[in-house]
C-alpha cells in the first residue's frame, strides 16, 4: 500500500489551501480596487478639474475683453495658477494645443501693452485665444468621458473577476467539505457503527479502513480488539461447554459404575462349574460387554476432560505416519487412501504428542468417514508467514452445509447415525489449548477441508 498522509497532514493541507484562497481573494480585490478603480477615477477627476480650469480662464479672458480688466493683474486672483496648471496638463498630452494657447496669450499680452493697440487685431487675438481654450475644454471633456467609460469597463471587469474569484472560493469550500466528509466524517461514522454493534456484544462486525491514517489505524486496532475479544469469548464458551460435558460425564460415570460393578460381581458369583456350557458362555459375554462399555465410557470421559498440554518437540512426519498406521483398518474397510505431505523445512513442531495425535486421528477418521470408496484423503502441512504452521486435512466427500459448519465443533453434535459428537469438538479443544485455531471450509458436492493453524 502506498504511503498515506496522516490525518493531521490532510487537515493541514486543507488549511493551507483555504489560507491561499483567502490571500488570493484579498490580493485580487486590492489590485482591482487600488490600481484599476483609483487610476480610472483619478483620470476622470483630473480631466474634470482641467476642464473647469479652462472654463475659468475663458471667463477671465471674456471679462477682460468685455470690461477692459487685465486678467494678468495681481488683483485678479488665480490667473497664474490656472495658466500654469493648463500648461502642465497640456505639455505632455497635447503640446501643440498648448503652443496655440501660449501664442495667443503672448500676442494678447503684447497688444495690451501698446499705447494704441490695434483693436481689430486684439479682437482677433481674443477670438483665437477663446477658440483654442474652447477646443482644450472640449478635449478635456472628451478625456473625462473616456476615463468614465474606461472606469465603467474596469468596474465590469472587476465585478467579473470578483464573481469568478467568489465561485472559485465556493468551489474550494465544497472541495474542502468533500475532503472532510471523505477523510473524517465517513471513517468516524464507520467507527461509531461498529462500536455500537460491539456495545451490544456483537463482535462479528469489522471496520473497513478507508485510509492508512490515524482513523484507519484506529479501525484496525478496533478490529484486532474485536477479534481477540471474540476469540476469548469463544474459548470461554468452549471451556464452559467442555466443563459442563465433563461434569455430566463424571456424574454419568459415578451413577453407572456402581451398577456395572454390581452386575460384574453377580455374574462372577454364579456357579458355572457344571456341565452347562451355555450358561458359562453367556456369563463370559456379559463380562466382555461390561469391559467394552467401561472402556467406551472411559474414552468418552477422557475425550471431554482434555488437560493442559505438555509441550515438547515432536517430529511431525513421524506423528502423521503413526496416525495413518493406527487408521489402516478403517482405511481398508472404507476403501479410502490417505496421502501425507510434509515439507522438509517443517520437521519439528512444539505440541503435546499424545493430545495432538488424538486430535489428528479424529480429523482423519472423520475425513475417511465422509469420503466415498476409492477416494483419497490428503493431509498436508506448511509454514505460515507469521512463523507459525498449518495442518490441513481435505476429503472428497459431499461437503458440509453452511448452517452446520459452526455446529459440528460443538460437543455431542453429530450428523452421523452412529456418531457421538465428540471427535471434532475434542480436536477443537486440543487445538485451542495449544493456542491454535481450527477452521472449516466446505463446498457442497466437492468435499471439506479442516485446517489447524498453530502459532
């Protein structure tokens, strides 16, 4: 699995994304407002100011023409300032216009300083000056209109940019919400749902980690905890069942054994010294039957009272061969072969030899009973990735129905007419006592596979 970012890194990435989005929004807004708006409206205001100044100059010159006042007279305030501002406004943008105005102003000034000025020439100069100022005023008005139009266009552009920026911000918000839902909300919902089932005592549900982050690791830890609790619960249930079975068998033995001893004693006290061979034969059959029943009762009691295993190093191939040798009569009667396969690197195992041999005998015997004549039971062993090992017994029988797979490991449950329901539960108890696990896989019509997984 590729390396996953931690939840802290993911939330940090989202925070950085939002900060970048906010800073970009502020930067774009500042640029639009400070640069474009200010420049456009500043140009419009400057053009309007120049237009008003030109209008004031025209008014002064008209008053001078009509009333004979001198616009250059110090008593007439603002003339020099208006003229200087007009020169500054036209010097860079329309120098030719300023030369026309300056020429007319100079001519007017020279004519007014003459003792006897030529009135016709003076009137023509005033008209030329008024015409130049009028054109300058119209130019400034046109410049103001262009600035206002440009400001309107800039405003429209700014609104468009701000709208796009807002849409992008909203998209980032939705994107972030989607990430929060994917990274946090859904994993937390999974954890809450599974924890709710665990609170009710149902430990079969598992969290499906979506990512390899803190929540994913928490989910896997919850799964491990659930598995351990379920395994401990199953062991406690098995232990309770086997304890109950052992108590029942002990009570059965205590109740039956005195009667068996009494029957045995009465049978032996009968005088069979005469010539009645029939009575002697019956007495021997009674004694033999009592011996068989006591032997069966003892084995049954031993099966349900599995003790603490005494672990030792055992040669697995030898143990399996002993099992096959012990079951030779059963194999011959059923016309079933047993094939054993043990890898060379799995020679020694750490088990209680007697208990484990009894468990494997029960498994192989069960597989022989389930196999049709002429088939083969395969017993195979292998190492596992976690330094453990497995032993699998596979038959070619009819298989086990899904609803019966869990029940077959319960004490005294059997599907055979002459079965006692002890073999597989005893095997399961032995495997669990060794810290292992017995699992069943079966396909109806294709056989069953019992696997012992040992640490």
